[in-house]
């Protein structure tokens, strides 16, 4: 799989929504030992732990109400987003975003599975420096 500095190397990356990204990053790093990898404005951050990764995204989520759309999704890195999309649709996935190539070097599509879970499948198509699109790598020796 191609390396892209704009995305963690992990294959499966949960995306969790929090009302305050900075507070969530501080808490997750302090409580669970995550390390901040990349900050994207005030609305998104990438965290790492061991060989794993997590994306924290800005949004509203009422945990007391249980799961609702927008509360979480899962990102999975794939070799070929277009072929993967065709396979997913053939198996009944509802495609929510057609494959799109973004300035941060990823080609992504969105889908919802048979139980209503949201997924993003992403293919690295270029190795892009996060600074080129507004991301700020954390000041850590192992970031990147």
C-alpha cells in the first residue's frame, strides 16, 4: 500500500465524533495513552497508539441517546477504491459518496452497510505533505 504522510499507516481507522476536538484529544491522550499525530484546523485530529490510529472529528453526539448517524464511522485503507466500491455495491452496500480524489492524496468513497454503519474506504494515490493542505503534524519524533 502506498505511503501518504497525510493519513496514518494503520489499515482500519475508527472516526469518532466529539463536540470539542481539542478537549477530546487532550482527554484521549491523557487517559488512554494516544499521541496526537496531525491537527486539521479545529475540526479534526489524527491520533496514534502503537500500530493503530483514530480520527477525532468535530460534531454533536448524545451518547445517552445511543448511536445515531454521525456519531461514528470506520475508515479502511484499500488498494483500489473504485474496484472496492463496485464490490461493496454488488453485495448491497448503499453508496453515500462516489469515489473522489482529494488534495490530501487520498481517493475515498463512502458506504453504509446492511445494519446502518457508516464506512469510508480510502486509497492513497499520492504522498502529500499535510502542510500543503493545511494540516499541522504534531511535534513528535515518530509522527509522519
